[in-house]
């Protein structure tokens, strides 16, 4: 009996023979006929018969159960491409396609139990939970500062390394954050050859001038088929349609909140980054929103001008 334990871990279970059998050609077991008790041999040999019936046509690998073969077929099917019927984006597996479809449907299956915010992925919910818990698991190894998101840490680390991966195409100046690059690019004037003869405003492209002229003519060729509201520009109609569909294609990668307009997403992202791109030209104070800057200028400095020098 001790010899049989070297052949099978649990020799009373024929199914275990399949698991613990030495790797190689399963038919080789037939050479061990004298080592297998006669009362177990018919059961054991049936394992090999089943394996011969369940063979993958794709790779030739055999399985003792049809369910294993089905699982193997699923692995092979991952090589197929799954296409989104709405936007034609292609994915390597159907699971990724199902997740992607939620962007179109607006479905957010992962809900925060504290504030009710919904998220597309469980990882987004875990990141969001740190807003409530105050957890900051990502530590800068240089200065010890803690961050709630890995992306915040990566952004911070550039202040130590001096890395500036974002380059201006016009003057080749480098920046460590893309938001700083976008702000910088606004200082470069574009050549504007197309001028409106009614107001003198100039444009770099003729299409921009054509769209602008509709302000003077009142022309609104883009009409919403749902409510009949008309717009002078197609982009305005596209934004308006989202009020009917509820579509919010612009998603915050940090907390999962979604927005119907890109400008609203950019404004929201500043609550995470702390970016303050609007600077007062009088006192140098910076603000995260243009409206805050205008309010500051209209109250603080206007009052100072009225009061005059002390």
C-alpha cells in the first residue's frame, strides 16, 4: 500500500489520479498496469478515454472534462476582436468591450456607500473612497510628502527630478505639467489672415470667419431634431443634444465624475491638481476659475480705485 501512495496521492479517488499523474503522454499509464490495483484500473483508464474525446482543435491539448475544453476555447477566443457597435472601437476581449459600452450608456455600477457617487470601474471607486477616509498611501521617497493617488505622486516627483516632458512646439520651452504648457501656448499669437469686414475681428482660418459671420447675420443652420432649437455652430448643437440624451463623455480619470462639456471637466480637474491659471495683473494673485478672477478684480481693485491712494 505504501508503494501505491507514490503513484496516487489519494489512491481511492480515480479523479485524483489525473491530477497527480506524472507529466507526459497519458497513455504511458498503461505501462503501470501492474502497479494499479485491478479494482481501480477500469476507472483510471476511463480518464484517458475521456481525454481523447475532449481535444482542442485549436492547440491539440486534451481534457478529461468537456467543461475544461470549453474554458480552453474561451482562452483561444480572447484572440478575437470585439467591436463596439456604437463607435466601432475594437477590443481584444468581450469583457473590455462590456466595460467600454458603459461609457455610452452612462452606467456606473460601482457606487460609493457614503456619498452615492457612481463609477465605471472598481478601481475608480477605491480611489474615490480616499476622499472620505483621508488615506494617502503613496509617499514621495525624497521629501516624504503623502498623496492619495499615484498620479499625484508622479506629478509631484517631477519637482525633484526637474523632468519637463511637455514641450512647446513653437518655442520649445519645456514644462513639467501639461496644464502649464496649455497656458503657455496662449501667449503665442497665431497668424490671422481672414478679417471680418463688419467688426474687424480676424481669424487664422476661413472656416472660423464663416462661422463668426453668423453672429452678424443671425443665421442658425444647425437645428435640434428633438426640440427644434437652432444654433449657429455645429459644436453648439452637439453640446445641446447632450441635454436630451444625458450623455457625459468627458470623464475625470481621478474620481470618475463625468461631464457633458470638456470645459466643465477642465474646471473640475483643478479641484484635484490645485492649478490656478488665472492671474490678476494688478496684484499677482492666482485663481482656479476665470469667474473668481473677474469677481476679485471687480471688487477688490475697483474698491481700491474708488478709495484712491491713502
